[in-house]
C-alpha cells in the first residue's frame, strides 16, 4: 500500500471502518495539526496506536490550522497528510476543516479516543460521545520539550542572533 492510499475522505473511510470492525479490530482516533513532524509527534502517535488495533488520524486542513494558529501552517495539508500516512502505525488520515473534529469523531465512532496528557479527559472534544458509545477516552504522556512552536522559536532565535 502506498502512503497516499491511506489519505481518505470521510466517505472513503466508512468501508474501511466497517471492514476493521468485522475483523474485530479496535479503532483508535486522534487528531491534530502536525505541522512539523517531530519526535514528540511520533512518540505520541505510536503510543496512541498501541492502545488499539488501527488508528484513524484527523488532520486539520490548512484553513483550519490558520484559524487556530495565525501564520501557520508551515507545511501544506497535502505534505502533512502524506508524511503522517507514511508512518506504519497510522492506518488512515482524514482531513477536516471544521473548528473541532467532533463531526469526524461522530462518523468514526472510535473505540478509543486519544489526546496528549496536556488535556484533561473532560476537555477532549468528543469525549461524551465516545463514552456514551461504550468507548474509552485516554491520554498518553508527551515527550517533554518537543513542540512545533518551540522548534520555530529556536530557529527564529538562531536566525536573529
């Protein structure tokens, strides 16, 4: 399978979800901007995927990232999606343009919804829906000191010194 084949629309995701569920696989869902892929992202995504059998990753579109983080993204959505899809532990990447991934979570109905431990479970978008459907909402520890913002700040400081 080519990495680009893992990048799917919500409609294209539905038959894959149905197949995974027929096979008894537990579906993990997480989301984010993933602007510059770094060790913190890889560690987080690997830990998230290891909580279940397949992972669906909701990826903010460029427009969505720009609304959340002015001046960003640094990489376009096609690049970000393709890089994430190349990871062995990511089974599907779905772009979303809404302010939150709630619509996508409603479609996916994940068995396990995951975010980093910088979130409280009660603050994770979609937690009520997942819990009401009998799923789990979990957080995983983040690698200290890694963030896209921190990397950009470090580069800017080096450039301006």
